[in-house]
């Protein structure tokens, strides 16, 4: 996975131009850089796993719903046949 380059010096200069003190600008740049480094990248394998898991849950819910509908239809048909 490619890394994103971050020019902290340019970022600090931009913050100072916007009115930050040098200490504030450095603190913000450090915090921003740390936040970028702590970011956990998502791999394609993890996305594939999540997709398969979601599809399996959906399939289970669909089968459960269809089974309930089938039982209800059988009960309705049995009641109608009994009435005739």
C-alpha cells in the first residue's frame, strides 16, 4: 500500500501565515502527522471477508424468512382445504 507524503515544514509555514504561533503550528503538525501514522489501513482481504460475512448473514435471514412464509402458506392452504 502506498504511503502519503506529508511536508510538515510547508504545513507549519502555512499555519504560521494563517496566524498560528510557531509552537502552535508545530503542535498541530505533530498531531496531524501522528494521526496519519496511527491510521490503520484496510486490506482487500479484510474487505472480502466482511463482504462474505455480510452475504452469509443476508442469506441466512432470507432463508429464515422464506421458511416462515412457506409454513404460513401451508397452514393457510390446509385450513382452506379443510373448509371445502
